[in-house]
C-alpha cells in the first residue's frame, strides 16, 4: 500500500505561476506588511493581490 504525503496538487485553474515584482524601500515594505496584518490577511502577497484585483475591476467598470 502506497502512502500519500504532502498536500494534494492545486487544480490547474487555481495555480498562480506569474510574478509581479515591485521594488520597495524597507519602510514601504514594513508599512504594507503592517496594513496586511491589520486587515487580517494571510500574507502580504494575498492582501496586495486582492487590492490590485479590486482596483483593476473598478477601473474596468469606469472606463469609457
């Protein structure tokens, strides 16, 4: 009998394999990390992703 170890694979449609690099100062990174923590986000990356996607969605609705 084979024992499975580790997490199950992420479904293809949910995989995140693209990166967006944003250069920050130490102070900017600390400010964003604190804001993400205060918002209850699981990670800074999750918090930033959610904010950017919300902003993009709003921008699409208001463009002429």
